[in-house]
């Protein structure tokens, strides 16, 4: 028995070509095809609605057996996908079954022919669990000794091969674990703003496996090797090396298309785009993002919704960031409608941290453009998201920006409460650095004592001087990468639009 949400998720996961194959597959089956009506109805829904399904088919006889039909549909979709799947995993499974059949028939020579072919494919694609399975079959064949000891000469070679495969599996696992550790540190704390945070990455980098690429024995291990270095570089604020390592990953993937297809390649390009933005390689960024746009445009109907969601979050947030970084605010605003449409469509397929990143981007863009009410909508959407335990750096700055939005909207009656709430949050999350403390003290202590515009102007000038002094510290300067606070203060001092100030400062 499968619940309705399982069926809904399975159908919504199908790509356009998989849906077409299912229709063809179903047409070749015998018996009643009422389940096709149910398939189409569920495929059209954005969220599963049982009541709507029952209402739609109220006059159909099969509606009385809806539960049975849903279970049958789930099973036949899975069966169809088994046949549709013509990837490497599917091919290796078929070869494994053929080996088993021939072994049972005692056709050992034929068995060995299939094994030789299967091994070639297994090594090419680094499918080590399968290769271990294959060596077991070889050992079984030898144990039968059908040719008077002919195969016994190879037993030691097979056992040696098996040990080598196990070593490759262990190597993969070791690098995978290092990658998981680096990702966990980065997701929790974000970019380091003190020596203790950097120490966590340095401790990881002390591992002997990360000293030399030659220790990574497989394609996957090499990918993990550079991924760890890239993540640690990002965490330490080392944009240059972060970019170099991300570029290495893309090069590896492009040189080994059979080992790093589709999904992995999109992720590699996505991470490279981040690196290109960090080192301001905008020309290269434009070229890289075009590769992803071409995939999204040309192959949309053949991609699953998961892959579409991945492409979406790899294109629009980064393109928006590029426009903001290069002060092209009108272009940034122009892609917002498509961005929001995509977010509505793919939000359920996106990781929480990716969604939060989108909300932060919207908040910043609307703030820069002076639409404080809309910025506050997205800021609140981000801060009210339940159970956020990662990217403490982003959450801390989101709190500061939220405070500034209430300041801009003149919600002065709320400011005292929000300042206290923000202070408690930052203190609890370890985000009370000099920069944040300075901004909070300005609003909490100085602002209430200001009587007129002249005093306010002087207060902003003092705040600017203090923040400029603080941001001489490289750790504190990182605050300006999340939001251009100095330009915001200048916009207050000069009584100009923030976008104008940002544009002028970048031209200096």
C-alpha cells in the first residue's frame, strides 16, 4: 500500500520524456486503462487534492475503487521507469542477471565473457560495488574447477583485484567524509569572521589526504578533494583559491563526461559561478551562466523537475547577484517576475538554505531600490522560517537589515523591541562582532537622543567614521560583502538614493 502523497511525488518527479514513455508503455498493456485518467489528473495538480480527484471522477465507475487504482498506478509507473532507465546502473544490473543465469546453467565460459564486458563498463564508470559483486562471481566459477585447474592460476589475481577495489572504495569514502565535514562547518557558521572559525577549517586541511591530489585514487575522490579545498577556501574568505579549486572541478567533470554527467555538471558550474562572482570575473561568469541557460531552454522537456529546480536555483539567484554587484539594478528588477514564478514552481524541490538565500537576495534588492515595504515582506519571510540552524552569518545580517528596514519605514515605536530582540539573537548565535555592535548601539543609544535633522546628520557621519575604522580589520570588513552598509549611511548623509550612491562608490 502506498499513500497518495507517494504517488503524487512519483508522478511529479517524471520528466517530459518519461511521461511520454509511460503513455506508450501503458498503451501496450492489456486491460482497463482508467488509471491513465487518474495519472493525467494528478500530473496537472500543483499540490495533491484528494477531494478534487474524487469530484472530477464522481461519475466514473472506477472511482469506487480509487485506492486500488492508485496503488496499481504507482506500481505500473515504477515498472515503466525500470524499463525506461537505460543508464549505466540499469545496464550493469542486466549484465549481473545474465551472469547469474549462465552460472546456473553451468555455462562458465559464457559467464566469463559477460564478466569481462561488465568489468570494462564498471571500471570506466567507477562502479566499485558492482565490481566487487563481479569478482565474487569469478571466485565462484573458479571454485567449480570445471577445466581441471585452468582457472586456479587466476585466483590470486582475482583476490588481489578485489583488495584493490576495496581500497578504492575506502579512498572514496574517506574523501566523501572530509567533504561532508567541510560542508557542515560552512553551512553552520558561514564565512569565518574570527580566528577560531578559521581554525576549524585549518584543522580539517591538516588531514594527510588533502596535502596532495595524488592521494585521491579515483575520479570521485579527486572531485571530493577539490570540493573540500574549495569549501575551506570559501569558509576562510579566500576567494582566489576558492575560484581556482571550483574551476578544477569543472575541468575534471568536462574531461570525464561519462563519470560526471548531467546533475553533477550543473552543480560544478553553479559553484564555479559563485567563485567567478567572488573574484569579479564577470565576463567568464556570463559565459558560464549561458551554458546553464542553454540547458534550461533546450532540454527543459526532457529534464525531471528535480533537475529543472537545480537549474533554476543555479541561474536566477546568481544572475540577480551579478546585476547587483555590477550596479545594474534595473536589469536586476527586470528578472524578478521570472525569478518569482520559478520560485513558486520549484520551491518545494529546493533545499531550505537555497530558499533562504533567495529571500535574502530579494530583501537586499528591494532595500537598495528603496522599496522598503516589499523588502520587509521578504525579510520577515526569511526570519520567520522555522528551524533555521545553518548559515548563522546570513541570519545575523538578515536581522541587522530587518532592523534598518524598520528604521527606514519609521516604525520607531517598534525599534526598541526589535533592537533588544536582535541583540539577544546575535548574542545567542555568536554574531555580536564590532560591526554589528556599532550599528545596534547607534539605533539603541544614539538615535533616541536625536532632536533634529542636523543632529541626525552628525550622528550618521560619526557612525560612518566609526564603521570605516572598524572595517580596517579584515574580519570586520566581511560585513560589507553581505550588504553595503557604508553606502547606506552615505545615502543618509547626502540625501540621495542608495542605488545612486552605490554606483558612484563603485566608479571611484
